[in-house]
C-alpha cells in the first residue's frame, strides 16, 4: 500500500468516525418526537429497560425500532432514500406502486379462498335472518383496477375485479349487487381517485351514487344542484405515508353541498355527541385530511333528516362510504351507519329495534377481502 492510499484510508476513516460521532451527539441532544406527520403514525419511544425484557429478547428489538424512529433528520434520510429508489427504477415499496403521472397505487393481495367463502356465507346467513330488509351490496374496485394505465411498466397485478365477481355470483339472488366498475371505468380519465391516498374522491363517490340510485330506485340529484367547494390543495394521503416516496404533488379535496339546504342532525352514538354538519372542517389543518368527512370512522352514527318519506337505511361500511353518504340525505328520513370494525352489538337486534327498511353494505374491495369483522354479520 503506497503513501497516498494510506492517507486516503485514514481520511475516510476519520470522516466516517466524525460523522457517526456527530450523529450520535445530535441524537442525544435532540428531543424525541411523538408523531410523524409525513408517515401519519406515532413514533417509537425509548423502551423501559429491565433484565427480564433483555433476557426474553424483547428489549433489543424495541430499542432498534426506537433508534430508527428517532434518528436525527429522519425525514431528510427518508426523502433521500425515496429519490435514490426512484432513480434506480424501484416501482414498489410497502405494497404501494409508484405509477405514472405521480399516482400511488395500492397493491391488491390475493385473498385466501376460505376467507372469501366465509364472508359470502356470513352475508347470505344475515340476509336469511332479515328477510324483510332489502339488501344491497357495493364492492368498490380500488384505483389499481380502474387506473390500470397508471401502473408502472411490466407490472402484473392480481385481478381484483375477478374476486369482486366471485362474490357477486355467490350471493343469494335476492341480494342486490351494485356493480360500479363500468361507470368508474368510463370515468377513469377524470379525477375519481386520489393520487396519494387509497380512497376515491368525492367525484368518484358521486358517480357511484348515480349507480346506487338506479338500484335503489330513487331520483338522484344532478351535479348542477350542488355547490362544489375545493377545501384544500395540500392533501397527502395514506399511500404517501405508507410508501415513503416523496416529491409527489398533493391532492385536493372537494365537498358537494346542495344548493337547496337540507336540515339534518348527526348523532355520534357512542361518543354521545351531536352535530349539525357532516364535516369536521378543522381536520383540514391535520395530516389525515380525509377525516373531514364525519371526523373519521365511528362504531355507530345516526343521521336524522327533514325528509318525511319514513325510509330508514342502514349502511354497514368502511371509510369509502364517508364520501358517498352526504349524497343520500335527501332520500331517507334516517340513515344509520355502522362500522363493524368497532361495533360490538348484535346487528339483527339493531335492525328490528330501529325498523330498518333497506341495508347497504359498502366497502372498497381491498378492505372487504382483508377485514375479518365482516364475518360477524352471521353472529
């Protein structure tokens, strides 16, 4: 080894030692962060040390997560990694594809056949237990099925629509399956899915509302009857947080307010809270801006409207329904909204007690096939 090589190695070792020592010192002097806005999650805090945790090999993994979450300038390093990943052509991270035109698309994972069968059986059993309730099911394809042209090149994807069709064909014939794939596919060049979030936009929900009206046999309100308000242009959604890809343009969120105001009351039953609005506008200032709709998800919500037709609708749903529900206010006297992930009471008794006429099961396909709580319908 010549003199220049020795000097180079010593210099490199010195610089690396200074960097590690400097970062270690900065980490010691920097206060721990509780929450990551960019990732929309709580960060790991310093675990409590004990000999028992150390011997049981619980302390070290927790400490490693803590160091990873609290590393100085963490967002900067994540952003740099994102740039490198995109430069070398990486197409997917944490089950999210980075597609064309800056779209992030959630990967659809093939469900187990037995899980699909169990969900279908639960829905059919529930229908037989409630023969006087007209039941409708809407399984919404996610962006990966409608916006296939946005997928990165050479990516093959499990066909989500195939599994939606499997559910459709296996349901009791008296259950009304509402197929929204055709109308959403015909509008795929419009802004019907967010780029950075797994939800559809309010416009996408409106098109599904039109399809719903045909099946429920009510006259939909034309788009001209709404005052469409853009409430933010800085929405970074769940896929942005999950994927880690940065330097992507944010989304906008719109709400459709009827020009002829409808009087209604919203009761958040478990929270013992009442509101005169479907929207929590303060959430526009938060990271998860989609929670502007109903302030997120709740076990049980009841909407009472000024409509005098006496029709009562139960909506069993995931968060996709939150953007569609406002369109239904003018068509029902009461709308009861249940999220099975948080609701623990007997649904059959709820239907009898509240004299429900119609029920809508509304999920995006990804959640439907992953959410085990749907089997609770048959209990």
